[in-house]
């Protein structure tokens, strides 16, 4: 379902005893639209000086696509946001033509002014702010919009088109509604954590058991899947920004992450263990043997591996390695003595490379893997039911089985 922006804003004002202006006084939508249109005089002046055409189809398409992506991040129906930005662009070209014609009749524009790169930086900022303001579910009186849109060169007909586009903005009642309506499930994944998620290069396809399960989830929803690159240090910020609908890829449940999002039911449980070169296997059989001077513990930043090391390692040296895709190669080459990571990853890597061995039989803590979701109960309920069915029929256990160790 989708909720009309004006209706929900009016309801909020009735319940709270407020006006549209007091509800969204900061970065108000009418003011943002006005600022954007007023910049068109400077755009026209620059294009006049440089002899550039008013119309730039490539640039216009990029602006609309960026606004559509931002709409999904804010929970807005992208169709309405696309219409608003297309209408704004047409209005902007009208205003530029108005100023060009005026200068032809009464004299040239100022010789100096900001360059187009500087103007576009502000236009980009305003574009993001417009989408964010539209998502605040505020109500604006038509008179306020008409006053804000009283800009030289903007016809009444074009002004009314913008107001009509604003009236057509809609917000989804849930993230599940958004996924079903747009036909796209956006899956955030790091691509650096086999066997859950990995890619050979920054541009290569994502692979792994959670990538297979993401496609299965999209099939259960009847939508297409789009993978969104994220990273462990930015995972929670990307979730809060709405860059994806669900994060998949060996994510550990933690109370800190739970503060800002929901988790699905768990689908795997293990804990941290140590992996080292097989020649050093007997040196690191316990945490006490690891946490000693002159021992180097390699770690990828931003995730639970680093948090565990920071909490339990005081005397050994922490060696940060930024790319988790190459961290085990660094371990083999002698850049560190061992790595503390999830048991499943340790056994998976040891099975792939006969030079690496898991050094302890037990785990150092307990943790569960689950899928990270925004605070959206309808989507969580669907994911939980889907995941429980896949666990029950044995799909997850089969995917989690480590490969045979290579000789």
C-alpha cells in the first residue's frame, strides 16, 4: 500500500495541533523548490557565456535516475518522485530560456559568475534535500506553494504542474509494499566473506550461499534481485540510509546492530576461532597463547572480528588488513601469525588452502548469523517465514556444508 503525502501530513497536523510550516520548518519543500528554480538564472548566464545549449538530455536523465534511487531510500513511490523531477527539469529549462530571451532584448548577463560545476554541486544538494523533505509526510497549503514558486520565467501552467506533482507524491506503508510494488529486492552485501558472499573483483558478479539464498528470496517474493555493494564499516549507516531492503552475507547478530534494525530468525550458529599457517598450528590453541607479545593478529576492520580482537587482545599486535578478500593470502605470506574469525569461515578457508589450519577445537564465543533488515515488521515476517521453510527442508544445512579439504 501507498499513502498520499498530503493526507498523512494533514492527519499529523490535526493530531499534533500544528501547521505544515511548524511540522517541517527546516529545509521545507516549497523553499527547496524555489531555491532550485532561482539557480536557473545563474545556469543560463553560464551557458550564455560558454555558448552551451539549454537542453542536456544526458544530464537530465542522470538527475532523474538519481532522484528515483533516492526515492527508494526514503520509502517514496519512485513514480511520483520521477514525475516531480521531470517537471522541475522542464520548469528549469523554461526559466533558462526566459533569461536568455530577456538578455537578448535588454542586454547581456553579468560577465562573471559561478561555474557550472559549482552550481551543480548545489543543485545536487537541493535534489537530495527535496526528496528527504518529501518523505517527511508534511502538508503544504496550495497558497504556500504558489508563493514559493513565484519565480521569474515560470509560467502559471508549469507552476501548476509542479504543484500537481507534489500532490501525487506517495509513501509506502511498509518496505514490503515497496518491494512488491517496484518489483525489486535490493540486497546489501559485502562480497568479501566466503562462503556467504564474495566476488573476485570490485566489478565481478556476487557469489556465495547467501547470494543463492537472496535469489531464492526474491523468487519467493516474485520480484527481481539487485545486489548493492556495502562494507562492514558502513553496513549500519547504509541500512539507516535505506540503500538496501535487506543485508545478507554472514552477518552476526549483535545488540548494537539490533538497536538500529531488525534481524531475521538465525540460520547458523558458531563462534570465533583461530586460523594460522599449519606450521604454527600448535602455537595458538587458546586465547592465552594468542594474546602474547610478538604475536601478530590480522583482522579486517569494521565487523565483529575486529570487535572481538579489540575486546580480548591486549598484548598481541593487531594488524589491520583492509581487503577481506585477500586477508588469507596475507596470512599465508607471513604478514601476520594468525586470524580470529568465524568458525565456518576458518574451516572453509582451511579446506581451500592446505597451508592453513584451524588451531583450536572449541569456539571462543557464541554468535548467530541472520539477515539484517530495516525496522519493518511486514518484511521481517515474510523473511522469517521464508527462512524457516528453507531451514526445515534442509536447504541451509546443505549450503553450509564445508567442501572437502584439498590435498
